[in-house]
């Protein structure tokens, strides 16, 4: 994760509020993913190793999604300030 203001070349990238809304909605799918995991765990009898692998995968995916969301937010925010 990056700290501090966005580099100027990223701020000037063409983004709209729609892009931010889309990224926010993508992050909300974590609720569906967790429910799927709980359902699969109960129905398929996943081993502890399989459960941990699934959760590690979710952490990785959502770290990427939230970083992208943060970057999009900053682009929209700084674009509005100009």
C-alpha cells in the first residue's frame, strides 16, 4: 500500500465517479464470498488446510481490490480539487 499523495501522472488519469462506485461495489462482494465459503465448508466438509487456503486467497484478492478502490478514490478526489 502506498502512503502519501498520488503521483501527478496518476491523478491526471481519466477516472469518473462511476469508476469509484464500481470499485466500491466490487469490494462489497466480500460478503457473498464469505457466505459461499461458509456454505462450502458445511456442505463439502473442507479440511482445515482447504479452509485456510480459501481464506488466504480471499485476503489476497481483497487486498488488491481495496488498494484499487483507494487509488480510484484518490484519483477522483484530487481530480475534483483541481
